[in-house]
């Protein structure tokens, strides 16, 4: 509970956190102090040294504080309050809610899930900035260790029947054995790959000694999969005992790009990049302090060493706090030579590359504004496409790009109701249905239609009907990459090597990819549902056995009667039924 203070003189000479509000009672700054009275008094001097402090105090209206037992406690509380209230003048991780975490659930038989919501339950790893990579990793671990994926353990499911789950719901694995598997997944996300492999090799030898050869073979395959992943993804260093995080940053206008490269057991195991909000008045030391404070404040592996390019203020305080989190000594170092210095330089180079890429992306939006004569920069661009075969399984897609990058959480797909084939009418339906959702899905700064004059004319008609003609819209014709604008007879030609055209092409191609992927899925689902399920004698068990053995309906079609009859649960008569159905 915070206490209001009428004057800085009334504050105690104790450690704690101070909270500044403006005249609308909005929190504008949160800070920590070893001595509240001494720290806060520095804001009320006649001459303020720093421009940022001058700006902050020009908006200051009221003050409150919270006393803590130590400066370390103040550090933790400050981080939690900044994350909760996101004050305007604090340096903070930008958009950290968009980054997913991997969670080991707090259940009797835990699951592995991807989430963006962090609660007190379960164990979390992350956040991960590469969403695609973390999805592939989770999928790999689920199939490798055969852990449950179902929400409700109400009997063996399809996964257990096709050997993708140990089926704890059916008592096929003990709680102790399942816990050992979860421990291996925990070690995997900590980067302790060699420990997992070592333990698995021990288990494999024990299984072989006990003549449990099938179990030994499964473990052998697990070892092989993990070693393959390690060879592909990790850069190995000379010292195999290194447990470090290498952090570097690059300043970019009112934000800072921060790169972190984790090194576990002497291997570089990845690279993540983050954006920190900042101003030109913030020092590099303040930005780095804020990043370390916020980055390690959430269920995250704390390494033995953190390598930085420059020293930071209050380093000892951070080291004490990090050591408490880890359970033993943590050091923050600035290397001067050797491998460690090269690692810091590598991280710095990566940060500069991302800064350059971001600058190019900003430039592409400015170029687009110029060529299309838009009133404002198109921060949000939407692309649309239709996919069907002679009107069947017709689908529409909407993709969204934010600041030049795909914003996949805003993608949408539609099953078209318009009878076909009639791409014009289907596109009209797609735009109408999407633009009627503007209350829930805000309007874009630019709409990109795949096509020329005709398609654009139809799309403009939809905007007119819905009184949305203020939304800029263009047609991008694929053959010559001509850009058509409403009420313009001649198309615009953007040079082929121009970054603005590349961005439009990316939007157009992504909408096509998203539409055709959905179309293929519907087509595939229909084929599987309408073929095997229609064959006399093929029920659920036989269908699972066939798919498990052959992998797909296409492969089943190619199989002979003899090959079909050999499958579990099959007999000669049913095998003939399957063969005759497809031939």
C-alpha cells in the first residue's frame, strides 16, 4: 500500500519506491531509492541538470511512496510496478506482451503449451521473439517425448493409438516416469542438452541390460534427434562449461534494439532481439540496467555470467539480485580481450544489423506514402485473396502487416458462400464481410487487392456501399507489377528494385499463400473424410492403423491388397474393399 507525500521533506530516510503522478492522476514515473528522501529531493532542485528530468517535472503533480526492507526489494518492486503501470517516462521493454512463453503446466501429468499470459501457476520459459521457431520446438518436444496434449484426460485418444502419447490417462506410464520426462524438457529449455543426452544414454544402457530392447530403441532415437538438433542449431565454443548471456544494444531514435545471445554448456543456443522504449536523454547505462531488471524478472534462467559492452551504474545491486534468483554467484563483466570480447562484438553487430533493417522498413513505408500520394504513412496494410478450384472449397484470406512486418494475430480466413467459379463476386463478399467487422477489427491505412482495374473497381464499390471511401485502396496487377489507383486511368510503375514495391509484393504474395494453404486444408480434410470413411469394413481402429502405417490417403491408394491385408486389424476381405474402392 502506497503512502501519499505532500512534500519530499516528508519522505523517510529508508529504501523504497516512489511514484509520480500528473494532474489527471496518471502514473508518469516509478523509481527506486536507497534513501527515498535523498533521491526524491534531487528532483526538486532549482536547477535540474538533465532535460528528461525537466520534462518529467513539468508534468509532475503528486507523489506517493512504498517503503521496502532493502534496496534489493525496492529493485524488484520497481520492476513489477513498471510492468503493471507502464509509465510514460520509464525505460521499458516495448510490446513484450506479443512475445510468447512456453509453459509446463501445473498438473498431475503436465502439458507443454505456448501462451502469452504469465500467471503464478506452472513453469515458464521465454519470452521468445521467434514465434515460428518456438512452435517448431514445442512440436518437436511433444513428438519426441510423447507427452499428453489433451486438456481432459478422459481415455486414450488418437495420439496414443498412433504412438504419439504414452497415455497417462490409461495408466500406461507411472507418475514418476512421466515426471522424469518433464524434467528432461525442463533441462532442454535451460540449454542443458549434454545433460539430457548423458541421462538418456544411461537409461538406454539400463534398458538394454534388462533386455527391454524396444524401450532402448526408443531412447536411442531420442538421443539421435537431440544430437541432430544440437548440430544444426548451435555454434560450439572451445570451453564447454560456459553459462553466459551476451547482451549488446544499438540506439535508434526513441527506441533501443537489444540483442541477447545465450551460451549454455559452451554453445551459442540462439539469439533474441527486443525493443526498449527510450529517449535521447537516457544514457546507455540506464537503458541496459532497465533491460536486465525487466528481462530477468520473470521465470527465466539466470546464467553465471552476463557479458556487456560497457560498464553500468549500480552493477553490484543487480549482481546481488541476480545471485538471489540463481541461487549462487552471478557476475556482470565487460570483457577486454579474447573469445568473450568477440562474442560481445558479435552481439553488437547483430543489433546494428537489426537497426539497419528497421530503418529500411521505415523507409519503405515513407516511399510507399510518396508513390501512392497517401495522406499518412501506411502503418497497417491489409492484403486480400481468393482461392478455389472451379468454385469448390472457395476461401478468402485477409493478411495484415504492421510497420512493414506480418502481424499474424490479425490474419483472418473465410469460407466463401458465393457460388462459383466467380472470383469477382467472391472478392466482393470477402471485402464486405471483413469491412463490416471494423468495430472489432480496426480499419487499415491501406488495402491491397490482387488484380487490375476491374478488381479495383469492384472493391471501390464495396467501400462506397459501406461509406468507407476514406480508406486508401490499390490494385496490384501481377504480370507487370502495375499499381492501379481509384479514379486514375494510368497505372503507377514503381521501379523493380524499390523497397516500396517489394513491400507491396510481400503483402500480395502472403495473402495468396494464406488463402491457398486454407484451401488445401479444406480439400485434404474433405478427401480424408469422404474416402476411408465410405469404405465398407473401415471403422475408426482400421482407419488409424492404415494412416499410421502408410502416412496418408495417397499412399493407401498405391498399396496392393497384400500390403493392406498385413496391417493390424485388417483382413483379406477388407483389404480388397479398400483396393477396389480406389481402383
